[in-house]
């Protein structure tokens, strides 16, 4: 009994002082084991020496119980105490392990991009830009859980980090949060890495950077929200992100359903400009049948070299501007012959170019039938998938040339490229 009391006392003291600390409990258990062994050794030594008084005392106190039975009983008590202590340590260790479980970064690094979700996707897993504005992630399947497929309207924008960079933007896109007024000015917002720079000869719109909405204005009506604007190239904004934004907007407008929508800017280390964005969307009511994608869109600009650490840039000397007339240097005998026959060749080239111009003008003059979405200001080919999702009240059929529609302020759909 004495050993049991001592064991309990020691354990209670340590438990009260260091409750919840598994490491100290481990040492407490170890101390109990050593103490128990010492007690057991002393008792056996006394018996081995034939200490008569000890034997008689034990017999008297236990009502005639044999020494062997007393030793066995003491050892059983100590064993039970040790087992109980180990059990407590194991259970509390398990609780701590469950509360602090994190994803295994080693396992995530070994997985291919097809098996990754937004939370553990790494920039190193993204294929290098090779001409396409985006690449698919996880087989184009978004990483939303079943418990996220709700019909409650919400918008969440991450706070800017210590470098002033935007984080994840997450919303449930629906008519309830779509804009009801004209878009306002956003020029006062200067996202991380912002520079105002023009490349008139190689960028549609001239300016390299746009203030890119993570969640497009047409989807949530967020305008000059610094938590929703990043420094993005014209290519990222128009060629990369806009087609996916239009797909979501057209679906919601035509069905009245909800679309879970998450955009995650991806930075390389402490760079101020994102290397790209991950865009995920899944229609809620039909569980992705209407809209479902998971893509990485590159924040690049063909013809321009970008310093993502600062946002600085320069023209790419190896870039050939589309449509630019590139001449080959001619030297030697063939060159002399060409120079002598220059007038004749120029006349022939002029005639050829005139033919090409005439054909282009004829083609441009040919009218065609387009479907205009009067709500989004986009025009589509009649066969475009977005037309099927368009609300009838927003649908207008037009017979006109492409240039005429553009001159009226309409934009061509990026999916069907009318």
C-alpha cells in the first residue's frame, strides 16, 4: 500500500504541475518505474537476509498472509500503477497528435500537379509557359469539398500580407452579389509591384499591366477593393482570366444558380508580382455539370520580359511582333541580282499585297449573324456554348460585321472567337 500511495503522490504532483505536457509525463512514468524497482529490490533483499521482524510484521498486518503472496501483491500493485500511467500518457499523446495534425509537405512535393489541391500546389509543379494562356490542374477538377457546396451568398478576401500582396479570394457567385451599378474608377489602387509602362508596338491596349480583379467585377461587383486587385499583364487579364469569368457570369445569368469560385495568386518567394493565378469554379445546384474548372493562368506578356521581384520589365529582343514585315538580309551574287531587279520585284510584291488587302477587305465586308449578350456586352457565334446558357431576355441576334459590333462597344467572346 505504501508503494501505491507514493506512486500516486509522485504522479499527482507532476500531473498538476505539468498537466498536458506529454514530455514531462513520460519522464514521470520513467521515474515511477525506477522507484518501483527500488522498492521491490529492497523488499526482496530484506527477505533474502531472513529479517525475522520484517516477516513477522508483514504476517501480522496481513492476517497470516505468506511473504510470497505479499511480494506478489506488491508487484501487482506497482504494475497496475505503471500501466495506468502509461495509458494516461498514450491517450493524451493521441489527443495532442490529433489536434496538431498538418499536411505532409514531403508527400505533397512528390505528388504530380494532377493530384494537388489549391492549398498545397507549388509553383515548381507548373509547366513552363509555352504559348497557352493557362494549363489545367488536377485534371481540371476543382478542390472544393462537398460541405462547401452551399447556396448561401458570400465573399471572402484575404488581408494583404506583410509585402502588401493579395491572397486568396473566395466567393459563392450568384445574382445576389452581382453588380447593379456602373463600374467606378480604380486608378487610386496601386497593387504590389505596380508600374505604369507602355509597349505600344506589341500589346493590345499598349499598357503592360492592368489592375486585375481576382474575382471579376461582373461576378461580385467589387471594384476598388485593394484585397481583390493584383498587378497582372494585359494577357493575363484578357486572354487568360476573362474567358473563365465570362463562362461563370453567363451560367449564373442564364440559370440563377450558384457557382463556388476561388482565385489564388501564386507568388515565387517574396516576389511582388504573382507568377500566375489559380482559378477554380464549380456550379453548386448541379454539382459541376454546368461549370467546373481548375486552371493555372500565366501572368506573362508575349514580347515583354518581366522582373517579378519588382514588377520591372523590358522588351524581349527575340520577340517577333505578329504581322510585322520581317525581311531577310541578302548578300553576295544573289543580292546583287535582286538589287538590279528591284523595281520589278517591288511591283510584283505590291500587286500581291494589293490582292491580299482586297481579299481582307472583302472578307471584312461580309456580314454574319452573331448573338449579343446585352448584359455582358459580349457577342458570340450562334454555336457558342455560352449562348445556350444565356438568359433569353439578354439575348439579341445581330447581322453585322465583326468590326461593326466592336465599333459599337461590344467585345468578342474569348471562347468561340467570333
